[in-house]
C-alpha cells in the first residue's frame, strides 16, 4: 500500500486532514474508550446549524455490547460483512422540526451532516477511522432503535482503528485502496448564475 499523499493531491493548499482523512472498511475491532467516543461527540456538538437548532442526535453501540447485534442488523448485508469489525456503530439522527416553534426545519439533514463531518475529522485527528454508510435498512432502524416520529435516521457510522486490507472479503479488497479521489473544483464551482 502506498502513502495516501501519493494518491490524493489537493489542487490548492489546505490542511492535510481534509484529504488524508478517508473511509476505510478494514478495522481491527479494538475497544474504543468512552473518553475517545466523547471526544468524537464533542466535535460533533460544535457543528454549525440553522438558528443554532443543533438537530442532530446520535445513538451508539460498542462492539460486544448488548446492543451491538441490533445496530449491526440495521446495516444492509454487504455492510455487515466488514462493519462487524468496527469498534463502535453510531446512528446519526436528525430532528425534522424546530424545537422552538414546531415548524419544519428544511436544513435538519444538512446540519446533521455537518455534525457527522466534525465527528469524522475528529476521529481522524485521534488516529481512528470513521466510515459513514447509507447502506442501511431505514425502516428497520427507525423501529428497532425506537426513533420518534419527528426524527429521521440519516446514516450509520462505523468507527475503528484501521486494519490490514487482508482481513476484508475479496470483493472489498479492491475497493479499499487507493482511497477515492475528488472532482476538480472547476467541476462544481461557477461564478454567477448556473450555466
């Protein structure tokens, strides 16, 4: 495996954490401390949100805990194959309405995404890997995790220490390295109106 800086190169100077952070699937399953987990949630806590609503909520289960199997079975089968080696599984949930007036919050998902990004960057800065997943049975998750009606399951997150690619099932080994690239800025930024 080559160095990440050989396969990911920014077009402009930015902090290395933005391009060195990636989402591996190979994880060791080693125990994550409550202190480390709280550092991840503390970083998520400081994300920006509309009217400072902070609509995000997180539920989690550590590996080998009573709720581990419940969380693992919310993932689609293909994600269960590798996420079983994570240290913790986290459900990211958002409140669909404003607490202050009960009106719909049009940015609840966007704001929860900002909190997830903070969590992922904090994990990376502490030497952990965080892999977000949309491969989730959302209906099952809503029921099994007893998520209230006014809340939405956004995604699941696997957090763990990176392991050797060799532990992954064959189909995943090819996907693990190199990490995905990114579009050029010119592909998604325009001056003025949409062209």
